[in-house]
């Protein structure tokens, strides 16, 4: 992994197998999300990971905030150099925590990472599949604000994540954006484990009294509106800011404080999570709850049948892959035998008029489960994912059959996503 190195061309199926093998050693995978920046999401992620570690759990902390990685600073790791071996990358240790961040890839903290979607997806794949995470009880993933490439990539690549912890502040201006994160999770079928309301009042450093300086209760109301758990409130505590700047997890450096106790209360439901079985519904106890497919004897006793065919959609104009899927004249639909890596059939179909959300639903009706395109915005990628259609972007213009043949052979070269809206 390197800041400037081009991502090597790899077989997506092999990448996914490697990621699945790594993640199979992790009992619980939890994303920390927020639709709004500046709400203290990384602070919550760092202290959540530290609190779980203090509870005797084996914990990894993955920072996928490509453009604003703050986990290394909050843990006093700076730009610690990474250690590589032949087959993997070692995580950086902060006490017992295993940590990985894009912040470790640059020797100069002032240098920005000017990356589009494919580069981001590539480095996240490496974080998940190449880092020697080992056996973990929890992997906490600190995502950047919003619902773009990074959280979308995590949701695509991690099979059966336990869910998301959503961070907000009390004000309406934050709640409006944070509610989008909840809808994001709904569209991706990711359970929401609960909401944390950060900056809920100001804790006086002299007397400890908490005074509301914003309109209080925004997070609690949001949880009630969506019918999801409210995990608790955290005040603005000057000691938290000082601990972050000093590179010390607040929950460890100020363990006796009232705010640290509130953090420990927030993690109690997460400590009680049961192993996330494939097919389990949110809230499954893992003890034959009879409410989901994972605990149903009829489901678990029957062998799982693997899909033996797939249909790949290529947006096409004048016989070649169109660089933007919404501007194509027709879609070339190719039936593929993934086991033998061969194309078994091909046909062209004229799509309906391009309006938001129309083409993903239409292609799902045609049986497509993958689209290869030159460019596609993050919102459109989410809509395709909602229809269970995998997305590959950055593909070159070319004959649709040649593009698919290259993909199947693992030689398809992808570049920058030619659409970023």
C-alpha cells in the first residue's frame, strides 16, 4: 500500500474471497456513520473501540476516512510507518488495539489524498483483505461523513455486518443530514444498532454541571421516529478535546469521569451482541429465535445452492461501452458462466427514459446482477446496490463482449470514475 502507487489489477472474485477469509475471523463488524461532518464521529469510534478493549475484547479499529483521517492523531500514532511481509500488512498497535488508517500511508501529514472512487475502493479492499487482523471480537470501522464511496464500499465488501452506530448532535441542522444515514442503512439492509447524541450539553470542568447550549434531544427524537435504539448522550467535555489532541482515548485517560461512565453505558448493548449469523435479522439472539432464516432449522439444515449463472449489463453506444451509463442507447446484457468464465448469450435491450432510480429497477427486472460502466455517481451506485446489482466503474470504452471477457479473465483495466456526481 502506498500513497502514489496505482492499484494493481486483480480479480474481484479473488479479492472478495480474501476479504471473506479475513472477516471470517472477526465476530462483529460495526460501522460508525454520520451524514454530517463535525459531530464527533471519530471521537465516538475511537472511544467505542477503546471501551470494548477495556472490557477484555480483542478489537480492531479501521479508519476509512480517506480525506480526513483523524484516528492516528487521536491515538498518538502520528504517521507510524507500516510493516509489510510477503502476504499481508501488519496493523499498527495502540495498546491492545489493532489500528489501520490511510493516515499511515503518507510521510507528510499535510499531503492530501486526491483520489476518485476506484482508488478508494482499491485501498479499502486492501485494508480489509491484506491487513493481518487475526481473530477479533470486534472490528470498528470509522467512516467519513455522508453516504458516498467509502461507506458504500464497506457495505459492499463486508458480508453480514452487524450494523451501524449513528452519531449526531442535538441541533436540527445536523439531524436533517444524519437521518439520511439511517435511510442509507435501510436501503443497504444494514441494521442500525443505535444512535449516539454527541455534544449534548456542556459539562462544566469545575462543577460538572451539564448545561444545554444547543436544543437538546435531537438524537433521541430521531431514534423514536425511526423505531431504533437510542444508545445515550455525551456532553461537550473540554477534557475530551484535550485527550484527543494528546493522543489518549478519553475513556482510558479519564476513566473515573461521569462522561467516561456514559461511554461505558453506551457500549453495553454492543457488548451483548450475539454472533451475526448469515440471514439473521436485527436483534436476533442467535439462540433459535425462530424469527429469522439464520435460526430456522429448515434453512440451516439445507445445503445452500450457489448461483451458477450471472447476467452482466453494459451501457452501450455505437457498439462500445458508453462512458456514462445514463447516456447509453442500449444495454448489452450478457449471460455468463462464472465457473467456466465464459459468455453463454448476449442481447441488446433499449432502456426506458433515464430518470433517477429507473434504470437500476429496470435492469433488476431484466435479471442483471452486475453492471460494468465507465462512470457512475455514488448515489446511483447505491441505487444499483439496493437492487442487488454489483457495480464496476472506471471501465474503458470497448466492445461489450471484450470488456466482459477481460473482466472474467481478471485483466480488465479500470481507471478513474468518469462521473463524480
